[in-house]
């Protein structure tokens, strides 16, 4: 009996949770699991709970069915978490995990120490969707499920250009393509396409960026005022770090954007070097991957930058690259 089949055994109600501010891998894995269960296990009452989703994912089956409000009266037989590295990342829906009769965590973040009864965490996988694929019965995967999994994989691999892309990743992608999914549309529509306002926001972020630490690092700040000016939500910041990451000579990218709470910033980190960003993010209560991580920090921009720079310098000393 497989891990997922065993978790489902004897269960009637299932809730699926992802992380706050859901990205492509979170959306793909959560809705992929949702579609897989609803299509193959009609006896189950399945609910997927996610914060408001970006319109660019509206092509995915189940896009309009996600619950966005927590109900304190609800309790479930099984809670499945996907692409979330810890309980805090589940946001307002975290109590569903705590009150569920049984729980299953599926993830690929190296900082995930396990938060469920059963934890399937593969830090070598490109994405949570890659981990999830390994738990599904290939004979029960539909075109809709394949579309979800493909979406998650392209988003977390940067359309196969990040170092987390492996032979296994490409073999899985090949099988998903065989379902007849419109993969060019998925890539252009969900990964590359931007609204006019988002494009202007990205341009502003690049213009305001500054190189620091002997030009080896670069940072930029996105404010709530800028988001309002360009008619954007916080989701429009997606992709800024990737634009900065490919600047010649840059080793570490630091993006700070205001959350809307007083003096609180979300910090997104990316690297082209051997610096372990998951380790840096963990210092500030965050997490992620070696080359892509994040955290939420309270303070001024200068204070936050000072703290991050200190952690980078510590690792440079250890690596002998000062």
C-alpha cells in the first residue's frame, strides 16, 4: 500500500493546504492533489484551502473552487500539506492541521523538519509537484492533474534553467507532456506574461536597485506605495529577483517588500554562488532552499540589510571567498 493510499484509508473528509502567498508550485501541487482525489475517490469530501490565487493560474481545473476563508468549526479526518516548510507557512489555515485526525506533509524544502504524522520531504526534488508525482498512481493521473504538476515544475525550475532541474525532473515532465497538455501556453501565460502595471513595477525595482558588498550583491525595495501606484498586489513582485539574479557579477540578490504591517518586510533571497540561503533565512525565522529562500523581518531597510549582509559575510569567511 502506497503512502497516499494508506493516509486515505478509512478517511471521509480531506483538507489540502499550501503556503501563504501561493506560487506556481504551491498552486500546482495543491490543485493537482485536489483534482487527483476528486477524480478518483468519489467517496471523499475534499476541500482545498489557499489564499487568493493569481489570475494567471485560472486555466487550472479547480482554480475557482479553492476556499479562502478559515472556518473554526471545521475539522477534517485528514490534512494534507503541500509545499509548506513549517506550520507558520500555512497561515490562517494552520489550525486545520492541528485538529485533523491524521496528517500528511509533502514537500521539498530542506528546512522542513516534519510537521505531520507522515512526512514525505525530498530536498533533492525540483519542486513539490515532483515529489507529489512520485506518490500518485500513474494510471490515475488525468490531463488536468498533469497540467497542474507541469505548472508547478516549470515555476520552481524557472522553466528548467535552475540547478534543481535533474534528469528525473525532465523524465517526469516528458510523461506529463504526453497527456496532451498545452505546455507552451502554460509557460507563456503563467510564467512569462505580466500585466502592464507589473512590468512598470519591475522596471522601477530595477532602476532603484543598488549593488553592495563590492558589487557582489544587489538589493532593491518595493513599497506599498509603489504597488498602489502601478495597480499591483504583492504577487506582482514575482520575478524581480530573477531579473536581478542574471546581472553580470551578482552573487546574491536581496529583495525587500513591505507587507503592509508597520516596519515589516518580506525578504526574498537568490544566489548564483555557494552561499546557503536557507541557512541565512533560518536565522530570521524563515526557510527555503539553498539557492532560493525567504523570511519576514521587522525593522528598517538598513537594519534588515545589515543583518543579511552579516550572515553572507560569515559564509564567505567559511568558504574562503572574502
